[in-house]
């Protein structure tokens, strides 16, 4: 079927060394199963509506859930991004994503880590904090509830940022401790700042690339709308989408 996604052999060869080793019996064909998983994530389908050409939907879901809990898809993104990101300039930003009622329903388990879902004027949602390279390709991400400040995501991402000459960010990141932790930065001053700090308007124009990156991610329907209660599994959906869009 021509409308189905198919992960070609060349792209599969780049990531198959990061797959877990099968236990005892051989698992279902990796190429077919991964192609089916990507098709479901991209089109926002229920798992039971996965194309029969990609195998039983239970096989797709079980592989997806198991590898997500193991952090396989996050490791794939991390390794590919580390090998190929464009050095020199990094960009940081955050965006809100919608939460479906299937993810926000039911009470939390006592002592559980939480679902990272918050109530805002736009309803129940969460926030994706992301760092991209100079070409607007996602290299790091962090999830919080939607009502959490951008500073929280910046504080979590700052220690693990790769070496770069410039960091581009909007005025939402205009805070002294963040500026001090960067080598060179291009961050417009907040309007209520007493001492205006100049920024390079020419280099700042390229910050639209991280906005474009968010737009490409949100084309994938299971990324634009969160259906999964577990943040770790949903994070895997973002990592898989970013891997296919930017690194394969």
C-alpha cells in the first residue's frame, strides 16, 4: 500500500545496532514492526487500527511499550544527534502540546512520579522544552506540566548542553543565572528590565528554525496530541518523530 510508511534498509542499518538483543526466540521482523509503529505515531491512530501489512497490532503495541520503557527510542535520538548536530549555534525554546482526556483521566498512584500535565487557560496540556542545533534539528528535550515556567526546562537542560559558540533564545529566557551559564548568547531583554542588554539582531533572525522544528513535530498527530498517560512513553513518541524527521 503506497500510503504506508516504510523504513528502508539503509536507514534501518544506521540504528539497528542500538536495538535490544532478542531473548531466546527470534522476534518479529524489525523493519516491518518499526514501520508500523512509525505509521501509527505519525497518523495518530489507535493501535488496533494499524495496517495489517505491518503485522498484528498487538505485536506493534507490545514492541512500542516495551522499548519505550527501556528508553530505546530516546537513546537512538541521543546517539544520532551527538554524531551529526551542527556545532556553533544552539537554540532553546518551549511549546505547549494538547493532552487528550485519555491521558489526563484517572487519579494518580500514591507516590507515583506524576503525569506532567497541568491546567492552563488553554485546558489540560504540557510543555515540551527543546534544544536544537543551528539547522533546527532537535538534539535534546525535556517535558514538564503546561503551567511550569520556561526557566525550569532551561535549568534542567543547561548542564547537558553540548559545546557551542552561541545560544539563541527568546526574551522568556532573559534571566541573569541563565545568561551567566552561557558562553555567548543572543537573548532579547524583557521589556521591564531596567538595564537593557543588546543582542545581535542579525544572528537572532535564524531562531525561526526551532519554531519550524516544532511545527514539523506537530504534524505527527500522536505528538501534537498526547494520548499516553506515561510521560516516558510519550517522550519516546517525540524522540521517534525527531529521529525520522531530522536524523535518518
